[in-house]
C-alpha cells in the first residue's frame, strides 16, 4: 500500500513540475550548446514537445 501511495505522489509531482523541469533542462542544454559550440536543436525541440503535452 505504501508503494502505491509513493508512486501516486511521484506521478503527481512529475505532472505538476513537468513544465519547470522542461524549461530548466532547455536552459541547461542551451548553455551547454553555446559553451561547447554544438547543436542542441533536437534536444531542445524534444523538451519543447514535452513542455506542451
């Protein structure tokens, strides 16, 4: 029973915090791309799709 409640709480947190996590990860990958001069368009597009789900 405790495992089910923990799973439900984790799922609720992921749903609630999905947008801030996506935006934060976009910032991190953009920073990495700018720092090392690599293309991160695909990763940022994927995170953008997650943001708008």
